[in-house]
């Protein structure tokens, strides 16, 4: 998947850290960048953020991670967005291109949220055919990330993990497995997160996400503004055993800490993964 192979634990590239990364060249194996931040306005170019990303790209592998594909919606795919994404992909030559298995709006209105889909045959066929179109247009495979959720649909006919695995198979796409989202949803909906991991085909997982959640009104919310929690570290150990050697990425989007704090989370992720693999050996 892609011309550059990722390895180890990467970090999400965030604007407060551009200068540190470009001046200090820290020993980070790769970065993930949010695609929309480098596309610029419609009809425009990515401007200075894109210049920064391309400068980072000279020294590091990069994965592009989007939030606006809206692949689960019944609105037509956004041709203008896909064109701009394709231009960005050509410039960055990322190891992976990903977005979320969700819908973000309908009737051309963006709800600015990653909303879950019903888990049924109709949604599988709908999403898989749209993913195939996106992949044809981009000329490469994409990864779809499992989102966290706080509601479920009465007409779902299968579990979330069956839904994710079947879409990946039918669309012939990869999975960006967000371990924090699996944990958050497992608490909110009361399922066993380890069953989820076991159902995801190993060969489809491009990389994993790790992030922190918040607790509000009895729900876990994937706010990405906290350190990674202990139960998520524990689940990540199981994921590292199951998907041995698959890269991981630390996501931290709110209350962004000093770069060294992110490096410490990455170090811990390596330790947890190494420990899990040593036990498995
Ligand atoms: Fe994520």
C-alpha cells in the first residue's frame, strides 16, 4: 500500500511543532498529517502549511489522514474534494491515505462530526462501492478508520467488527485500526473489545491509532486531548500481539503538549508493543 513503508510509532504532525521538527529533526520514524490542513481553500493551494509539510516530507515518511471524505453519506462523492486530495497525494507521496468509516453530513451540510453508520448489508454495499470509486480515482488503496460512537441503530443486523471487516473485504481497502475508538465504543455499547480485534483481518491493517479520551455524562468521548489511558494501553498490547509489527500513531489534537510529551507516549507505545511481542514469542 503506497511506495513508502512505515515502521514503528509515528506522531501526528501539528502546527505548534513544525519548527521543532524542521529545526531539530527529532528521531521520529514517521508523521501523520491531516489532509485538509494542507489543501487550502477550494480552488486554492495549500499555502504555507503545505510548504511546511513538504519540508517535513523531505526527511520523514508521511501518512495522509482525512476527515472530509464523507464516505458513508448518501450525498454524491465530492469530486472537487477528491481532485484536491489527489493533487496533495501526488505532492506528498504518502505511505497511506486514509479517512473515516462514517458519515459527516447530508444534503451538502457538514455536521463536523464523525457519525456512525447502521451495520447492515445496504450500508456495506453503499460504502464499499463508494470506496472502490475513491480508490479508482486516486489510483491507490485507502485505509478506513473505525470511529467511536455514542449511539447505535435499531436496524443494524451485525456487530461493528463484522461490518468493518466486510467493508474492507468488499471494497478491497485497508483498515486504520483506532485502538482508542475500539475501547471507547466497547465501554459505551458494552461489548468485549478483544473480540473486535480478533475479527479484523491482520493483512488489512495498515497502522493503528492511539489517543486519549474524556469522560462526560457516563460516556467515553474520543477527544484526543489527554494522555492514553491504562485500559487502552492494555488493549494496545493485545493489538500488538495480534497485528505484530504493524506501525502505530499517537494522535493528540486538543491541549497539544510539548513535543517531548508526544515522544514519551511513542516510547511507551514501543515498550508496550515490544513487551506484548516478547510474551507472545
Ligand atoms: Fe483515530
